[in-house]
DNA sequence: GTCTATATAAAGATAGAC
DNA sequence: GTCTATCTTTATATAGAC
């Protein structure tokens, strides 16, 4: 570890790594500073609160989801749009495994989302758009189980060994089975 | 809240409620004491460490999984056994939603499991037994996505409204789709 | 079996020197 | 832009009175 570098492009990945391993609540600014080889004060120079760091780390993930939802809006509603959402989510979740794991799994995130209305909107749309047309009662359950399963790779060492392509295809396959893709 | 009651049968449900809402790392002994209406010292009279409380809260869930795995051992290996596991897990996860959510979702739990080998064994067996026979590459992924999805109800208010029976059937349905039940 | 009070460490956060 | 030093609060944990 090279000492004395708390630039944004180094700080945020370090924080993400710790959030993924210990959770947001289980990660202190001291741990982030140690990971970077700097003092806590150096971290505070870039972000005046811990919440600011959490938000900066997660923001790109929420933006990606929002962009995906926006992008598939031009497709016909129904199976085709659901398939595009599933494929897009699989691609993003595989490419940014830790980021999506924190966003979808960490119990501290709902509170953050509640404090930032801009974060909530994309997921509300996503959940609605992913629902199969029939099976009204259990459709939300299928969507929730798919989204929860999306981050299954995070903790499992056996799955961590899968290639991006294997994992992406596996996730899409599960999406097909749960969400009646067209 | 009646004041002055930190008996085990009151303490553990209160702790579980807080663990489910704020995560294990996000829950302090002060929060537990406040929830019970007693002082921190009263809590420490029953459990000398926080880890002791976490273990006492989660132990029944791990025991249930172990008992389930043990119970299905008499069934023929394969689809029939997988179905029994899925039905048993669905039943337990629905009945003890918060407990299973903490056990399967909280990032602090893997560290706890690592420190208590007796906790790890049942899940290793469970994961192995749940795997469909074919599809060797993505079978562990299907299992992991099912287990992660098992606790999807925890955070979603829309799903929290489902009855136990609706939820149980929905989970079994997803298990059927992912795990090639016989 | 609970309380108040306290010890000790670590948390989030700031001030001011370099 | 980072440092040391410090502040304040909160964390885990203990001692001893009731």
C-alpha cells in the first residue's frame, strides 16, 4: 500500500471494498483511512461526513439502474422490456459485484435511500417493470427474489470463481425462469 | 413498554427486531437496553458480550436448518429430497422472517459462523443437497440465488403484506423453477 | 436482577500546523 | 492535501450499591 493518497478515485474503491466485506455500519472512517494509508483527517478533507462517502460510493450504481430503466423505456412493454432489464442488470451486477452487493444487500442502504428521494425512484420503476403480467399475487415476490438473488455471488466463494460470462448467463437464466421473459 | 424486564425470552426477540432493522453492526447494546426499558448493565447481567447475544438470537435458526437437513436424510437423494428441503426452508423462513433475514443477509454473520464451526456444517450440507444434478457449472449459482431470495420478503413492504401461506407457496414455486424439484 | 457510576476504547468530526 | 492533536459522543464492558 502506497501511503498518502486519498484522492476520490482511490478512496471510493477502498471504501467500497470495506463496505462489501464489513457492511456500511461495520466500516469506520479509521478503517478507510488505514486502508488508504492516510489519517482520518485526510479522509475528512475529501468528505465531511461518512454518509457523504456512502452516497458517493453508491451513486454510480443507482445512476446505472436509472439509465437502464430509461434506456429500455423505448422497448414495447412486457416480455421484451423485462428481458432487456434482466440482461442489463445481470451485466451490471456481474461487472460491479461489490457495488451491487452493497446496494441491494446492506441494511444501511434503505435509510440512505429514504433520505435521498432521487435514489428511490429508479428502483420503484424497476420493480414495477420487472413484474410478469399474470400471477398478480406472487409477482412482486418473484421480482424481489430475483433482485435479492442478483447479489448471491457476493458472499459465496464457490460462485466468486465463475467467470463474468458464466455468471451473467446464469443470472439471465434465473431471470427467465422467474420473470416470464418474452 | 413495560420497564425492567431483560429476561431471555424478552431480550432475544427485542434484539432480533433491532438486528433485522439496523443490522447486527448497526445495533448497540444501548439500543437493546432502550428497547427493553432497562439499563445496559441489566443487559450485561444476562449476556457478557454482544457476540453472546447475537449467537443466542441466531442459534435456533441454525439448529432448525440442521434439523431439516437431518430430517430429509432419510428421503431418496435427488428431486424428492430437494423438494423436502425447499418446502421446509420456505415454512421456516416464512414463520421466522426476521430471524432468517438476519441469518442469510447480514454481513456480520459470516464472521460469526467462522468463529463457531458448529454453525457452518449444516449450511454446507444444505447447499450441496439443494444442487440440481445436471448443469454442473451454474448449479451453485441457482442454489445461492434461491437462498438469497428466501429472505427477499424482509425489506419489501409490498411482500410483507402477503399471508404466510401465499408467501410459502410463492417461495416453493420459485424453488421449483430454480432447483429441478422431483 | 436491576440500578448508577465509571473505566476504556473507538467512533465521528474539527482545528490548526506544515 | 496531509499531518498531529484534540473534542465530543458513543461504544463495549465492569464495579459496587440496592
